[in-house]
C-alpha cells in the first residue's frame, strides 16, 4: 500500500529514471526553435548571438581556447555554417581531477540568413576567443530616408 504512494519515477531503477528525464528534455528540445537540441550533455556547443542593424547582420560565436584553423566558416544554401572541433587537452600525469566542467568535441551551428544580405561580402574576424562574422545587407535592403515635402 505504501509503495503506491511513492511517485513512479522514484520506483524505477536509476538508469530508467535518468532515461525518462533525458527523453523528456530531448522531446522538449526538438519542439523548440533552438538548434542546440541535438547536442549531448557535456558536448561542446558554442553560444551564438545574431544581431541585425541597418547595415547588415552581425553574428558572434564564442570559441574559447580555439585557433582559427580549428573551425570553418562557410556560406551555403542561404545560411552561415560554422563547424569545427574543440580538442580536449590531455595532460594527466600526477594530477587528481576533482571537477571537470569544460566540454570538448565536434560542433556545427547553422544560422539562416535573410535574403536581403550580400552573401558574397561576408567578413570574419577572430579575436580573444570570439568569432565575429559580418554580413552586409544589399543596397536595396538598406533603409533610406524619404524626404517629406510640404
């Protein structure tokens, strides 16, 4: 009788409870608009900011500890593709790890671009662990002031 008062998730073996929790997060992530749902816990998923202004679109991606040769920036199929691999630093002789929170691995972020940008004029700059990609708008897409006559 007392067993029926315990929530069913607590009665499951620990691995099944974890599976139930992770599957719920997986489904919730799939239904969201965020493309990071495919990532695994502990995998490296760089954070991205996408900002639009009158001149164009600016994308900033945090890639700490990486070198420019560790990642690729491409424009294809109307989107900006940023992919690469953050490699794990392995120097373990004589060390006892008490906590490891840094994540490593392959990644790919795909940012759709509006049709009003000049894909052939994309510029990228990498400084202090932050990749900054600038995608200018076409001349037709930029706002222009209209003079009001009286």
